[in-house]
């Protein structure tokens, strides 16, 4: 189980001025990096699964080929559950939030993270191992953090 924390939300209000536009640009840019990392890891995970599935289809005399054994070893992987936690900005935060490492700001971020992890741990679905043929599942904790995860993506 992996907890992926996104300190910037891709969702937000439409900016009303240039300062708000700059802040939204940062939110979207940093949030998209998190999603890119998840998507790239999903691609690698799916490629490993495809190699395992392909090796199962090989005739027995090929399964012991050194190249196939190497690929089988490289393709070993367990099931993965990703719980995506998204920090909700406070109304008073500004476009300096990407470099504000003040003591107060850090305490607020840590408290929000601890709260979100505790809330997400209450959802049994995000604690279950992927079922049947699923080997990687991503839960997005969005919107109302007291509700079950808003979306589940699996492959």
C-alpha cells in the first residue's frame, strides 16, 4: 500500500486576477507531476504483468531459456494499492505556498496529512488487496474526506 500525497490540487476555482492565475498554474503544474508519476508507474506495472502473462503462454522448453528466466525475474511484482491524498489549500494561502516552509505552514500540512491518512484508513475498500486479476488499484481521496474514496482506477 502506497500513500501518495499531493500538496497541490488540480481542481480549483476559476482565477479572477493575475495573482490567482499564477497560483492556479502552480497548483495544476505540481499536481500533474504527481499524476504523471502514478501513470508511469502504472505503465511499468502493466508491462511487467504482460511479460508474466506472456511467459505463461510459452511452451515449456522456452520457459527455461536464460533470457526468459531473466525477464521472469525482472517481471516479478506484488499487487499494489495507491491511496492518493490531496491537500486542500487554506483560503489564506497564496501563490507562495510552494516555497513557504514556515513552522506554522509545516505544522498545518502535517496535521492535514495525519488527518487524511486516518480518515482514509476508515475506508475498508482502500485497505483491501486488489481482487481477481487486478494487480494495481488507485484510490483518489477527493471532495468530502469523510465520504468513501471518490474514484477507483484499476488495471
